[in-house]
C-alpha cells in the first residue's frame, strides 16, 4: 500500500524547505530493525553534522526518541508527513520498495534498498553488510554525485516530459532588496522561456509569510503572484530548486537537483562553514562574477560553478 495513504496531515510547502541544523535519515521498519543502531553509529561517526534517524512503522504513535539519535514514528501519526517529506535518505526492504516508489520519487528521497541476496547491482545493498549500508548512507548525505545516482531512476521519466517538470526559486522576492529583485526576475524570465512550471517560495518570514507586493512593478505582479501561488501548493519536490537567500543556508533543500543561483560574495574571505555545507548539498552554483567563484574556491568549495553575470 502506498504509504501516503496512511498520512493524516501534510506539511505546508514552506515547512519542507526550512533550513535545519541536522540531516534526516529514515528506516522503514522490517525484520532487520536490530541492525539499525550499528548502522547509525557508523554514519554518525563519518558525517560532520548531526544526523537524526527515524524508524517508521505503520502505527499511529507520534515521533518520540527511542534511542538517541533514533526516533520512532508511526506513519499514521500527525507528525509523520512533515518528517517523511524532509528525509535526506531512506533505507527499506527491497520487497516493499514498489509500495514506496511513487512517494520517494515525488519527494526526491534517495533510497537504499536492503536485500537478502548478496552482490545485487544497482541501488541494492546486502542487509548483512552493515559497513556497506552505512557507507552508502554517508555517500548520499555528503556527496551530491552519490545522491544523484540514487535519484536517477526517478528522473528517467521526468526528463522526457519538459512540461511536467517543476522549477522552484527559493528566497525573498517581495521587497526592494536586491536578492528579491534577482529572484523574481529569474522566475519571470524562466516562466517566459520554458514550458516548465516555475514556482516562487520564500521561507525567510517563517511558515506563514505576510507578503507585500508594493515594491513589485504593476507589470510583474500577475506573473509573480502566479509563481507564488504555485509554490505554496505542496504536491511534490521540484525537479530543480534554485536558492538565493541570505544567509546562504542550503541544508534541507528539497529537489532532484539543488542549485545556489545567481550568487554574489563581496567580502574577501568566504566562511568555511557555508563552504562545507555547499559541498555536501549542491549540484551546481551559478555566480555573478569570476571574483565570487575565486572566493568560493579559495574557501574549499568544490561544487561545479558557472559564471552567469548579473
């Protein structure tokens, strides 16, 4: 049965993209639940930021700490959807994977399939090989290329239908602030030049933003409002998320591909904490100048970059 059918409530679109200090990994309850603590121990040791683990069953108990950092969570509980849709990876028995495939594809959640058959190719790992399971999880959490590999089966069909794709611009867009101007101009330009559904979503004001379009020219308000209305409708993770916000927090971004877009940095030294988060999360960075690219590279950023100008 599709697990979405168990969910009693859904989070708002904004709740799914809020920056967070931890990564999140799910484990769908199965006959090998006793293996989870050892896997958790290995993952936590090798990932530089805190990782929360969620053991999902088909009950209705709200998420609660079972054994730190493992939390137990019933899929029928009020809190299940908010956690499920924000997972950075999930581990599950390959035999139940068909029931989960649509949900994982829709929310861009990379799967690790557990199998009783050794030496199975693809996304599958033998359930008895706990070090390999842990290493695979660490790769998804810290290496965007590994994450893309585990999401690739979901993107095969989406890339064939441009009109069915969703591109989302994340960040402020309703003020005279320079970032707002860049974000809404990017959204409008993409809306005019592509068949894809283009969304705008801002999270800087919290989960219930009080937007004001008084700084948006009259000629742009209709297009901006249309993109914002689409962005608030929670139906799926975007095929492409493009974030441009301050601070440039990227951990927690949803999307099959995650991009820091139109980024500028004018100081002399870029914070290494942001640089490490970029390396763990982003598939691409577009920057406004070669100077910004150099500052990022000097700070240790190894994400592919494209200089796009202002």
